[in-house]
């Protein structure tokens, strides 16, 4: 007896690779909703680092940091952004990209709060490392999400993503100092940037609530290998390394 396969109807939003199974209570998000999600997540990927620059003097005075120790508050997250970008694809392959992005955003938000509450140098550095870890994993995987969700509009959506990251950096650099002066406490000024993280977590949970609820499908495809023997990849890495060196040196 032969069994006929029943085709599954899929509802695909134009320009977005987001199929929704027929009969599902969760509808595919609109292009506008995805753009808002991209903006909110991208805006929270830099303030956790950039906001430390205007607060260094107050932190040094309160916790008694040396200038070398103070420099680590921006150096540690920057280093982790490079180091933890390497295992991020494996984590996504093993546990699901959307779940890992959500976890990374939660870690980022929690670390910003813990850093604002730090009562010792060790707690300050540990929470700073957690900030860098959250940014590293979320940033690495979210760029792949942007490309996957809009395969026909990659340039446009990646442009929105990159612009939002730059905007978040600029706003944090400009606003942290005045917030500190207004409130008179570096802890409140630094902890203020948990608000964008909370908005990003909410937006991500709403947009990707269906994929977050689904069990992780074990893929038979191998995890892509690092292009260690590709000269072009090394040149691109060197370019971004020099670009980030100049940027973070200026905001430190």
C-alpha cells in the first residue's frame, strides 16, 4: 500500500526567509517587525563597552584601580569579542542559533547590572568579562540571522544592522557622561544601558518565539571550518582588527 505525501503549505513573507506552517498560531513576522528587532538588538551590542570610557575616572576613584587595571575594562570585552567568535558557530549548531542569541542577550543584560553593583575589583572584571562574552556570541550569530532572514535583501538589512551598531556606540559615548553628571553615580550611569538590552531580549523573544519553542533539530551538516589557509580571510581579519584598534583606543 502506497502512502501519498501531503504537501505542507507555507506562508512566506516577501523578502524574508521565515516560513510559517499552515495552521500554526504563530504568524511569520512582517518586514517592519524584523527591522525593529534588528535595530533593538544591534543598538545594545556596544554600549556595554563604550559606556565605560566616560566613567573610568569615577571607577578609579571609588575602587582604587590603577590605570592599567582601568584599561582592562574596555580591553577585556574587546579581546573576548574576537576569542568567543570562534566557538559561537559550534554553539549555534549544537543548541540552536536563536536560543544561543537569546542566552547571550540575557548574559549581557545581567552582566551590565552586576557590573554596576560590583563591590570589588574582581567582581568588576568578572562582570566585564561576561559583558564581552554576551556581546561576542550575540554579535557573531546575529549577523548570520540577518543574512538568513532576508536572503534577497542582504545588503539593505546588513546596512541597517551596521548602522544601528554605530548609532548605539555613538549614543552611549555621548550620553553616559551627562547621565553620570545628572545622577552623580557611575553605577547608575553604567547600569542605565541594561534598558536597551531588556528591549532587545523582549523583541527577540517576540519575533523568534516560534523557533525558540521548537526542539533543536540535529543537523547532519558539519560545522563550517575556519578559513585559516585563506589569505583573503586573513586580510579581512587584519582590516577589521586595525579598525577596531583605532575605535576602541579612542573610546577607552
